[in-house]
């Protein structure tokens, strides 16, 4: 029976192992941590956003420059397939008001338990505390284990070691040096879905920990809606993550980026101006903004942070300020604090079946590949779709497809 080594016990590695074991191969999973699925469990703290229910073309577009390369993989394993897979593990799902898909349990542990039980029943073996060290001169896999260095020979290998975000959970990016030595072309790992630095005034720092709800953001011709959180270092949150890639690139190239914030995206400029034109001589401007536009204290202070302490008195000018509050972002939070990472194995370094051109018989899946997407279900969907593609590549190479 052909043997396959899956290196990495995150969602991509586990799903590849499931696909390969179902095809009758002998599969072993190797991971440096004491247990698998640690980032999945962390994602479960936010409800475990599995995927998204939006129209497929819009969904594919979330993957930016990698969209067309990932398209056939997403078509072969679309959001509906991921939802059906979760339900097959006894985890019914629901679609939230934002279109995101979650398990009804709103956590990862029940799904992970059922998943691991299925893998064990399929004969998958788990080799924990095995840190991958690369290859021997004759092509065997090298591992650092509690009993010393060990070598493993397999008919095919799937690498699913993740990126380098949340390194304490196991994805530390150490594999980049090993693949670079093997001649694999890599893009530098960079933070994705991360917070951004802002040089807040002392007054604004007092609002750290408070959310900006129902806002609109725009940068470089792109727009996003949602929420953001004021932090001691700056801003973070889902609305910001949707624009994270172009903002990051602009900051890396120019040192800063100007983000426009619409504090009332659901209201037209003329409507806001009309509301602000109502008499308010008996109350302060802050109270007028709060009562006329329902702006929160944190939003009012953000408005002053962006436009200066003395806001326009003219209702039309003040309405325009509410609709476009400029905020300068001066840096990005480090990779270790990011939700995910960009960069990794360049898509040109793998063939159509995700096999390394520099290392035949070795396939790559998940966040190791050079693609990125915002939060909202796109990250897990990409991990599963590329994992299935890599498993299909293994089966094809071993004559099992």
C-alpha cells in the first residue's frame, strides 16, 4: 500500500489526510506540537467562521491576485461542499446576518473531536512532537523527535505547515529556510488580517477597547463595511482586514497610508446635512452630533482626531467631514500578532496539482502557499480547497486518481 506523510496537523493537513485515507492509502500525520488543530480551536473562540454564502464570483474575488489560480480548486470544493462536510461530521450549520457560515455549536471542539475520530477510524496515524527538519541527502524526511532525530520514507509528502501567524500555536514559518535550501521560490511572509498603527492623541487613547460600529472604510478605490476596534496602538477589526493587503503594501512602500472613514455609510450626505442644520443652540456640538446623527462618543472623538478639535460649523461641511474622516496609518502590527499571513511558496513554484517543481512527490497545501484573503470564511475555505487539490495531486501521481 502506498504511504503518504502529511507534515502539519492544522485544517489543511487533516483534510489532506482524510482525502488520502479514504482512497486507501497509508497516511501518517506529523506535527511538532503535542496535539493537532490548535489554530482551528483558536478560530472557534470567534464562533468558527467556516465559509461564506455570497455569490461564487464575488467569493473568488476575495482572493485578490491569486484568485484565478485558486478558481479551479474553489470550483472543485466550493463553500457548499465545506458546509456539507461539516454537517457530515454531525455539525449542522447556519448562515449569519452577514452571510458568514458557522456551525450551530459556534465552536470548533465538537467538530474537531468528530473529525479526529473519523481519521483514527480510517487508519490515519498521528506522530506528535515531530518537528520537520527537511530531507536527508537521499530524500528521506528528517524529524526532530523526543527520542532524537528520525527519518521517514514515504511515497509522497504533503506539506501543510501553515504560515507564521500565532507561532505559539505551531505555525512558526521555520519551513521557509528548509524550502529555500531546496530551491523552492518563496515570497517573504508578511502579516495579513492584522491591526494598523495610528499615532493617537492622549484623548483618543482613552477610548482604547471601544468599537466603531457600522462604519465604512475606503482606500485606493476599494471599500469595506463593518466594525473596527480602537486599540492602544491603533485600529483593528473586520472592516479593516478587508483592506489590509493594499494598506500594508502602501505602508511598506511609502511609510504610511491615509484611510477614509465614513461614520454614517447608510445615510446620504444631503440627509446628514439636513439633520445637522436643525437648531441646536441649547446643546454642545458633541451632543448635537450624538442626537442628530447618533454618533457614539468614540466616533465623535475620531472625527476630531481626523479633522482637528474645531469641527466645521457649516452643516454641509460637517456632514462631509462625517462621511470622509481621514486617518493616517503609520505601521502594521507584526506577523506574530496577525490572524493570518501572506507570502510563502510562490504559485509558480508548484504545478497545477500543487506539487513542488523543485521537489517532485512533495505537495503543498493551505497557508504555506502565496495567497491571502480577508476574514469571513475565506481563510478556511482556501485551506480546505488547496488541501483537496494537493490530495488529488498525490492520488494522481500514485496512480490512484
